[in-house]
């Protein structure tokens, strides 16, 4: 297939309507990218929570592609598991085979939280391994698959989702905090290696963003009224509310743009002015 003359972005973890992945895909499409949206399952994997989902017409990746195309953008979808060599290679190679190029990779997929949360003696080894496999091995495998192509073209943007949890202590989140600190270290080192190849490598560190993840955390904190719980937990955030997925997408879009050529190896915090652990 001949190379398209438009920039192409591949984004992982896009299956949920209210997720950072779907918001990023829509933002990059508005910015002129052809977007390849992906997830391990078409409608994403649920976090551990007890919230009944309201009936919705959302069909995961198919709905996201339709929404982008209705808005005048171009999109396609792939499914694959970022934590496996085959899954990561499949996602990257599918995008390159379809469009002949890959300009930006957004490592957004995140392990659903469940038994990884708690006092350390209660955390099963496989819960730790699962968080590390998706949050750390995933960006490694995806980047490893994309880098030869980006190097050969002398251009690329890699943006990974870390978290303020990679910079600060959050209670009962040892696995998650360790995984996001690893993403920051990985980003800084890879940025160094890629700097002379026209490939920038950065990560974004969101505070608490209103996605399935924040709703699940609120339920886990014991609130039965989700809206009241979210409002209560947002009070200590300096701006007084949770972030919106679109506000993270905006930071990702800057880092994925040609304008960001001199920004590499950075961990950009977007957290509403500070993250009190009780809000997360
Ligand atoms: N929401 C927040 O408050 C917040 C804060 C800081 C960092 N983050 C990070 O931002 C990213 C997106 O967060 P979100 O709140 O939209 O998460 P989310 O839980 O709503 O979505 C994560 C997506 O990753 C997908 N996924 C899980 N395992 C996968 C795998 N093996 N392969 C491919 N995809 C897989 C899920 O299916 C899901 O669609 C995550 O990396 C998360 O850790 C989120």
C-alpha cells in the first residue's frame, strides 16, 4: 500500500466511551491525523467495580470509528493485547501495513484495577504481574515494535500515559505507583536513545480524571452515590473538580504534534493543581 500523505497515529486502550484513549483519538483526528484506534477487547476491559452501566449505544471501537468519521476524520480499528509480543507487533504492523507510515504512538492502555489495590500482604503475585505486564511491558513492546519504522523515516512521536502516581505516594497502590514510575524512567531513557533520530518520547502524568477508573475508585472508597462521591473526592483538588479526558488528550496532542520537536524525555503533569491522595 502506498504511503498516505497524512500523519498517522496509533492509540491503545480506546474501547471505552469516557476513556482517555477515545478522547485522544478524537482530538488527534480533529488535528488532522488518520487514527488507528485499538484495544484488547472492542469495548474495553472493565475495572473492578459494582457500578451498573447505564444502557448505551456505545459499541466500543466501532462506535469510536463511526464518531470520528461522522466528524469528518479518518479512522480504523484493530484489537490486540499490548502486553504480548505478538499483540503489540500485530497492532503496530497493522497500522504501518494499512497506511504505509506511523508518525505517532500513544501508549494509553492501562491495567484494570482490582486485586492490585490494598495492603501489600493482600496483593496476589498475579495482580502485581498483570499491572506490570500491561502498564510497563506494554509500552516497551509497543515502542520496540514502532521504533525501527520511526527511525527509518527520521520522525516519530511516542507518548505514554504515566500518572502522578509515578511521582507521588498513593495509599494501597504499590503496584500501580511502581508501574507508572517505571513508565517515567522508560520514557526518559528511550528519549535519550531516540533524540538523534527525530523521534521524541514523552509521557503525561494525569491527576484524577473522570473515567471508569475514577468511578471505580469512588465505589471502592465506599460511596454508593457515585456523583456525590466524585464531588466529595474532588473537593481537595485545587481546581475543585476531576479532570476531563479531553484535558489529557490536549496535552497528548501537543506532544504528538510536529510543534513538540524540542520537547523530549519529559513527564508532563496535568492534575488540576495538585493531587491529594484522597481524591484518587
Ligand atoms: N483516569 C485517571 O484518573 C488516570 C490518572 C492517571 C493515569 N491514567 C492512565 O491513563 C490511561 C487511560 O486511563 P483511563 O482512565 O482512560 O483508563 P480505562 O480503565 O478507562 O481504560 C483503559 C483501557 O486500556 C485497555 N486495556 C487494558 N488492558 C489492555 C491490554 N492488555 N491491551 C490493550 N488494551 C488494554 C482497557 O480495555 C481500557 O479500554 C491508563 O494508562 C491510566 O493508568 C488515568
